[in-house]
């Protein structure tokens, strides 16, 4: 019995040490979009990449096409990565991250080219690292009092 307790203690310590090492090596971060509207929405985080866009360019790229992730009404959508929040901004090489929100009916009804031409979005948030930290990495749609001071289009 004593050997079993000793073995369990060693295994527990090893698991704690290994999980701490993994956490330090591979930090996990997440940006949440909380959809408080009365309809589902689709969203796009502009991280650049192939055909992507980066702030201050806020046009919708031709090479980007739906489907986009969905945040159901009353629920959250997420962007998760194995990096720190600061590293997200290093990765995009910009001080601002744009988040585009679309109505699913718009995406279903219109061709992407028409959506681009009419800039048919519900909202665009232009978020700095400081904005996200102040919001505790939870962006609210439609904007509420917590979103005061956040740059967005169309403006409030």
C-alpha cells in the first residue's frame, strides 16, 4: 500500500511538471465573439494570409469566399490559437485586427462579388491589442456599453 501511494505521488508530480512545461511552451489564447443579436451571424477575423486582408485595408478580398464560422444567436463564436494574444499581433504584423460580421441571409442570397461591391456587412470592428485586453478578449455583437471607444464601421 505504501508503494502504491509513493508511486501515485510521483506520477502526480510528473503530470503537474509536464503540464506546466506544455503550457509555457504552447500557450493557448482565444478571442470570443458573443452574439447577443436576435439572429445568427457569420464572422471573419482578418489575419491576412493567402488572399487575406490586413488593417488599414478594410476591403473584402475577392479570393476570400464564404462559408465563414457561425455564432448562433445568444451564443459565442471563437478564434483559438496556440499562441499568446501578443503573438497574434506579431503574426499579422499590424497593430489592429479587423473582425467582420455578416448576416447569414446576405451570404446565402448574394454572390460574393456583390457583397464586396456593396460592402454588405453588419459590422466591422477594428481592434487593437489594448482594446481586446480591456474587453477580456470578448467582443460583443451588437455593440453594448462595454464596446464604447472601439473603432467600428458603420459607426454607432
